[in-house]
C-alpha cells in the first residue's frame, strides 16, 4: 500500500539522518584527540648515551641511565608532537650512533652533531640522569654552553619550570658538554635527577614519573619558544 511505502521512505530517511549525525560526532571526537596543527617549530631530542655506553647506573636497581633517558625522550616526543612541534630524535632505540671509525665516543658524538646540524632546530634538548657519591644529593638541573647567552636564558627558564613541577631546588649552570656546544642551535642539557639517590631512582625508573618529567620539560619548551 502507498501509505506504508511513504512511511518506509520516512523511516529510511530518519535512519540516514541519524547515521550521518553519529558519523559527524565520531569524526569530530576523533579529530579533537589527534595532534595539533604544526606550529613551525623544530626540537631535537637527544637521549644521552645508548648501546655500548649505558651512562651512569642506578644505585639500587642497576638501571642504565641510557634506558631512563630514552623513556623520558619518547614521552617528550609524544607530548611535543601533540602540541604541534616537529621532533627529531638523535636515537630511538637502545643503540649508540658510533660507526666504528675513530674512538667510540667521538664517532657517536659526531653522528649526533650531524643530526642536530641537519635539523636546523629551534631548540636542542639533551636528556641525561645524574650521579654523585653523596646519596642525599637529588633534583633536576639544567646546563648550557658557557658562551651562549640564549642557552643560558633558555636553561634558566627550564630550571624554573622543573623546580616548580618536580620538587627540585637547583640552579641552571654552564657545563662543558660537547652536545650543547657542537652546533649553532640553542641547546640545553637536562640532568633530570640523580640515579645515586635511592628515592629519586625509584621514581625515575617508573613510566609514570618519566611521563611527569617529560610533561614538565614540554611546559619548559613551550615557555621558552611560544
Ligand atoms: Zn649522561
């Protein structure tokens, strides 16, 4: 009958409209959780050490500094990418960058410098963990190249943010580290905590705390560059 066929058409039309509305809602939810539009800024993250060079070692767990550095670096890459940054990592796995030519450390560092030079970065962040004979010493500390005024001001901003978010009470300092002196890009080196302090070590090995440190560094980067 005709009346029934009109009703059928109406029902089909209503279903189509509902499905379209659901599709729009799903699409908008999905797009709101994806990365922000690129902001035109590039950050190089350098997870210190790796492979044959594990860096310092945790006093209680024996964790390698290189592992903690990579954990924080990967989390920082995620947060920065979500915030619209272009991110370049000097390493993405537990491998060093040495090609076997010359001394191991020199070859590894040359490879990192090449990545930094080619990135034309707005900021280089090298991630490390500290160690000291006196176990009570703790806290995050930021270093800059001695002759870099920009590096100094960036390091001081980052230090303020880390002191405010990671219960740290340290001062940014100049440091004689190759990675923050090897290029023209503004560079800072962050010693996120002391693996020689048992309570700080127990936090630094946890994924949750590594994410907290990464988020604090993200806040510092945004304060510096935006
Ligand atoms: Zn280190």
